C-alpha cells in the first residue's frame, strides 16, 4: 500500500526541494549563491526560504560584510530529519 500522506507538504514545491537539497550537502549557503544554483528570482527564494524558516527546517543568518548586507542559510537538525524522512517516503513510493 502506498502511504502518500507520509510525504511532507513543506517540500512539495520544487524550489523548497531545491533549497533543502543544496543545504543538505553544504554548511552555510548565501543568498546569491543559492539563487544562482537554483536559477530562481529574489522573490521566489525569499518567500520559500521564509516558509522553511517558519517550519524551523532552515536557519537564516543576516549580517553585514563591510557595508553590504548578507543573508545565509543552513539546514537545522529538525530540517535534516524531516527532509530525510521525506526522501525515505519518496523512495518507498517508488518501490525502492
């Protein structure tokens, strides 16, 4: 039996899936690098990262480097566990 309800709705968006995938294999990733890697707009990255932060799946750090603001992201332990469970559910769905 396929238990589709085991998939995490927070990761249904391709952008959120991309953000989590990047953060699972990198420590901190800054806004510009994430935007470039995923080829998305500023607004898309901001809105989806806000949703993941609200769910406590990622941590957002805002700081100034010189006089320029810099925003960076990293996955939280809660996010790492939730994303791993999501991937496991996807693999079960595919019969692996």
